[in-house]
């Protein structure tokens, strides 16, 4: 919440500091901060001077609106600290004042926390609407008040479509996605393709709800889900490997990997993923990637290491979503990636849900000749 200015005014803060000094809180500092989540308690830096330490602790405790403790319980750090202090010094008259301050902060948090979460969701919705207008419909705002009745009707219809489409219900967005794609042959006969995907990004949560992240692979072309060989599917959260729950819907030909991320602090959460998938090229010549999340900034590198293969890049869900580095910016053929070549691409500032790209792979004439020599039989030859 941008306008959150703390739970107490300056006079109340001075009163709390005076009580803490009188009761010599620094002598019980370890006991007092032990009620806080471990990661947050470690952020309270140790200082050599007791009074400076006390002031620094109080300032840091007053900053966050709320946190989640190690059991995913919503807490207000200053409330926990004041309540622990009252229990630590029960025989002093100031204990009653500490309880009073704790109750005041607790009552205010009950009002502010829901407002903060709603504000974050509204802010994202507004951002999505503005992004759509900016990237795809720059005429929309002008024509909402157009004197041309037909254009005015169209503009209002587009406005309604934006409102209905962008009900973003995710509790997280993706930031600074960096993805490296390498394409190579998996066998000497050049019938199976292997795609390696190395990705790094940040999940940024809007609230303290746990994140359920799902990756989906649809069977396309002539293949079913069991025809894709997953050689590697590793995901790390801040250096710790995550275990996936994998399910297959054979009716929809959909494979889903589900990862759970416990949100115990504001984040962001750094994710690293390495995936390797192999399949028969002629039965499915495409590789597509989109995201159900808003993605703020994406850098994409595509490397074609498959002799005799041509890779063509296409946007999904919009036009001019990605642009090449300056070396290829003036070429209208930058989207064709030949063997031994690579492309570095930058996305527009914000990719909206279900936007991304698709790679279409096909053999060159030389590649077809090489495959025939190696014993490959094309679908045309079987006809």
C-alpha cells in the first residue's frame, strides 16, 4: 500500500521508544525478536550501540503492513513485538501500555490489509488495460468521443471487450524473464528433434497467498502426450530444487506439472528452470511458448544447432511483440534462423497473458538430401 505511513504517529512512536528504554529492551532483544519469522528477524541488523539498535529495530518493525510467519499466518511485526514485550515484562505498569499499543495496531491492520490487497489487484488491472491500448489500439481513447457514430460504437465495443477480457485473477506476475532455447538433432538419422530451454525469472506476488505454478504441454500435430520424451525437467527456487506433481489428461492430450511455492515474505522469488524435450520432427514441427501470467520484460535467445534445419519465429497473441538486436533490426528476414545462427530478441515492456511466440521448424533442401542419405524416409515418400 503506497500511502501506508506506519501504525503510530510520531508521538506514539516516541512513547514506545521511551518505554523500551526504561525497561531496557536491548537486554532482552533475542527474546523479543524470536516471535518474528526467521528470515525477517535476520533482516534486523546487529549494531554495536544498544540505543541505536533499539531505534533501528523499532523503525524496521514499523515499516511492513504485514508479513506471513513460518506457518503462513498473517502477522503484523510491530504487534507481535509489542505483545511479546508485554509478556516479557509483566510486572511493570508499562506492560498495560504496550498491550494498548498492540491492540491499536491490530485494529488498524484489520482495515488496511484487505485494502492493500485490493489496491494491488486494481493497479494491475489498470496497467493491463493501458498496455493493451498502447500496444494494439492507440486509436481507442481518441475515438471514444468521436463525432463519427460508427467509429464511436466500435470504440465503446472495444472498451467493453478490454474490461471483460482482463479480469486478471493471478496473485503473481513474472518479471525479468530470460530464456535461452537451443534446437538440435537427437539422433544421427535426424528424425527426432531436441529442444533445450534454460529460463531464469522472478515471481513477484501481490499478496501473501501461496503460489501454485503450472506448466502445461499440449500434444500438437500428429503426436499424443506420450510421444514427447521429457529428458530433463528441473526447477529451482532460490537454489532449492522444487518437486513437481505431474498429471496427464489423455482426453485433452495435456500434460501438467504443478509446483507449489510457499509465500512467507514479500519476494520476489527467483526461479531457474532447465527443460529438455525430444520428439519426432515430421509429426510435430512446432514449439510454442505462452504464459498465463503478465510478464514484465522478456529476453529471448534462440540457437539453431541442427544441420539442415530452418527455424522461423512468429509472435503469438499480438504483432511485433519481440524485436531483434540491432544487428538484425533492419532486416525483414530476421525471423528466419538458419543452422549455426542464433537470434537475441527483446519483448515489448509488458507481455499480456497468453502472449508469446512459436517456432516453426522445417528441413532445408540440403537437409532433406542429408536425411535421405542417412536413411530418413519423409512422409511424402510414404504416400
